[in-house]
C-alpha cells in the first residue's frame, strides 16, 4: 500500500518549494513532484527583483498585484532570515533600491505619468533629475532625461533562494521527487485523491497544490477545473564584470529591460516579453535589443563578460494576476500564474497556501 | 624503453591533425599531443571560410598570404574528397561564393578601392550594384550600397573537418594523445629529440612539428629558436533559423564581420578582432556589435536562435603571415601563425610540412 501524503505539491520552482516548506512547517506530510530538477526552469532564470512599486501597472488587476506585492515585499526580510537560518545558505537579499530611468523626451513624458500614478497610490518614490540620478549611479549615460527612485524595491538572488528552499525542504522532511512529471490529478468524483505521474505511478494525497507555472496547462484537469495559464517568454543575460563590483549599485530599470547587480560584479540583464508558447531558445533579435538598450543607458557594460544566455517562461493568466487559493475541485489548491512576480510573491503565496491547506485539514 | 616516433606533432587543431594525417600517409610513425581535446580550441570556433580573394590584404605579407591562400583553396576540393573517403565523414564543403557588401557611402568608397586592388591582382571578382546583389541574396537590407562578388571563395564546416581528420588519423595509426600538454621541446645540443610533457613524461621523436597555434608561446623553447605568436581574440555566434535554410545562400562579408550559411538553416556570425591575450570570454560589447552590424545588413537574422557564443584565439605573427617550415633547431618544424586563415591553409600546410618531414628523413 502506497504511502498517502497530506499534500502533494506539483511543481518545484520557487512557489512550489516555498509552499512545500511552509506546509511541512505547519505539520503536514508533504511530497513535491517536479518534472525536471527543482528550480531548473523559470525560477532559476528570474532576475530576482522585489519591485512592487517599480512594476505597478494601471488597472484593476494591477492594483490587486500591487497589494499582493507590497504585502509580500514586507515579508521578504524575515522570510530570507528564516530561510537562511533553516538552510544555512545565504540568499543574497540586497537592499539597494531601484531606479527607473527615461532616456529621451518620449520616455520622460511617460515616466512623469508613472510618477504621478505612483503618487496617486501614495507609494514611496522620488522624482530625480538626471544629475541626482547620476550621482546615485555614475555609470548612467549623460543622455539620461529623468529618473524615478523606488527606495524600497530591492532584489534577491533566485538561485540562492532555490538552493536554500530545496535544502530547507529536505531538512524538514518534504519528500522531493525530481524528474517526476505529473500527467494529471486524480479525482474520485468528490475530491482529489492525489496525482498520476507520466510513468504510470500514482501518488496519494489529501490535497494537491498546483504550482506548475508555465506547464500548468500540460496537467490533465477535468474541464471546468482548469485555469488558462500561458507562457510569456523572457530572454535574459547574465554578465560579469572582470573588474569586480561597482559599475552599478542598485537595480536600474528602463523601457524594455533592467539591470540587476548581484553585488559581486555580476549583473542580470533582462528581459524580453514574448508570446511564443513554450519556446526556450534565445534569439538574435532578443539578445540584440537587450544589449542595445542596456549599452545605450550604461555604456560601461561593453566590457562585461557574458556568462549565460537563458530563457524563462513566465506563467501568465489572462489578467496577469496570480491564482492563489482553492480550485474548483475539493482538495485542489492553486498557486500559479505569478507572471513577472514569482520571486517577489513567493513568501506571501506560501503563507496563504499553507493557511488554506491547514484550514482545510482542520475541517476534513 | 619508450617508443620513439618519427614525428611528434604538438597541437591537435586543424593544422596539427592535417599534418599528422599527411605525415602518416607518407609512411612516418606519428604521435600527436594536444593540451585539451583535439579541435576543441580555435579550430572548432572558426567559421570555415575559404576566402583568399575576399580576405586579401594590402602589402607584401598580404601578397604572400594571398599566394598561399590561392594554392590551398585550389587543394580544398580534392583534400575534402580524400578526407571524406578516408574517414567516412562528410565535411560540409559548400561552393557558394562570397559577397562583400558596403552599407553606406564610406564603405562603398572603400569597397571600390578593394575592387580596384583585386583587379590589379587579376583576381576573379565582380562588382555588383545593389539590385544585382539583392537578386543573389534577397535577405540583404535595401540600404545596401555596393557589393563585390568573389565567386570562388567558398566555405567548409570546421567541426566536420576536425571530426574527419581525427577519424582519419586514428584509422591510419597516428597515436593521438589528448589532455597531454607539452611543457617544452627536448634538445640534445645538436637536434631535437622529442618533447617533455607537463606531467613529466617524455616523448621521443626524430622530428617535432609545432602546431600549437595561440599557445605556441607557452612552449619552452631555447632563446632564438622561438617565434612570436600572439593570440587575437575572436568572438563568434552560431545561429539557427527555425524556419530552415534559405535566408542566405552564400557567405556575406561586411565591415567588421561575416555571416556564413551552413546550408541547413545554421549560420555562423563572426567575428571580433581583439588583442586581449588568452581571454576566452564573450563580452557584451563584442556580441552587441556583431548582432548590430548583422542585423542592419540582414534584418531577418532577428528571428534566428542563438545556439552558441564562443571565442577563438587566432595565432598571429607580427606580420600576420603563417610560419611553415624548418625552425632554428634541427628537427624542429613550424606550422603555426595562421591568423585568420587556419582552415583555408590546412591542406597546403599539411602538404608542405609532410614534404619537409619526409625530405629530412631521407637525408638523416
């Protein structure tokens, strides 16, 4: 007779790992099923910006994502400390702030609109003239026209967070199964009873958390129980300054991309936004545009070594807001659709889902 | 007592492998010593243009390289056929011709000068107006100003050539030793007696061929017996058209780079020329400039996938002409300094060196 878990988490990206860790901490028995290795897909490619203010978008769902983002950003410091303590791995949280810059008159006009929008939401930002922006980041090109400072938008190194979460899960007794792609959710007509693996094996579980990101639609769910998640392709470069750190101090965002310093001379330059299905290939056009824009803005990147080109698939819902909480089937819990905000929203998502899972257990 | 070879070839790039194959065919016992795996350094990165006419440079050493290049280009067809026969591996020789293009008035003026120069040397080229050039290569941007066609400048796939040479060497009994870096040449005061490996081992040989390319100066040679070879860094991209072949038919060269179609939808985009020692890192600036220039000239490359970024170190002498033939010590033979022309010059170099080696044996 196969062991039955309280919870099966489908997906071993940052969301699945954080959920599994929190659920296990809450006393549940947990298994996590990952189609590749944990953290090897989108999470590993992410730049790791914790930027609810810089990222805020107009409209109702933008407001909802902002609310989640601000709540999760507020959790990050203690989440990181607790995770480092649990795992023994530093996660590279850098409290450096973010600068959003405009390079020409058109971008400056748009940035004024963005500043006014953030003012209307009472978000803590500052409007900086080029001289002040270049005092903060001397590497910025003199052609700079205007900047917005978001002093509380920080960054973390997702690869370190993934290693720490993986370690914390293992130390706490989460049963992590890699290279175990899930074919579908088992349902007895009343509630979910576990998942079926592609190799034919079944995993029994009282509740199933779907954290499969851009692969969500590959899971065979009964009609009506599914939600539409599409992959949004992002190409991203990892750069390294052979001269060491110092070219940039904080995160710099511009129309079409961003540069995130890791503090050790490494930088992440991202990212395209492309609707191309599950295409994982970097392209000449995508890399060209990222390098062109970054080079125009920070000419000094010319000397940086390219350590890696990679592609991530953001899991995106029709309104680009995440789906967190109970699904249409009893025992099914969603934790996907985090779009550009998976790293930022991981602590809050894990907390909300763990609450849902333990609440449900108490009732059953 | 260690086995003594007639010849020890130092370096397992295309030159070393071709020399070893030809020397073995001539009846000599041959060992080849390579610091990494055969063909893993510069040769593997090369684009594989066989372009003596497009590459010809002004000046005396340019004339000498042209002469060698034309002679070797004339050998390539039979060299490829014989190598394919010997190895069972097709080497991807494409008789597609080369187009050298000018994108603006300055480049067009320079190209007129280049056309006149080739006319003065009686080289077979044709001056093409933009309309004629775009008939040959419809993917070229309409901004094109002028083109030079070199109908006999072709290309080959160096990675296939390397695999074929490696196989032919093994089938013919060349003793190939990989990961066997050579520390120096053994010299008894009268003639060379072999080489000394970094691990302390010695290899006895009647003659030593130095084909170590950009690593030539790492070999401990007696003062006066050495020649100055410096590495010239080239960054290069390998692209792939998911739509298959057809974007470009032949080689296209432009100021600062070239695009070489492989005929199966893959393209090589190269290459920077940088004096940076043995630095093997691709950089943001190098890749940016290659993509920018290629994109301006062939906008359709935007959609191509980037399969690889790599760096090769061209072995270059002060006048950029190769050094082929006997060295200052008896029994020492040079086959290095091929700069941008290693693939083109491999058949001729191998023939010349094999002649030198067998001639010397006959005398000793």
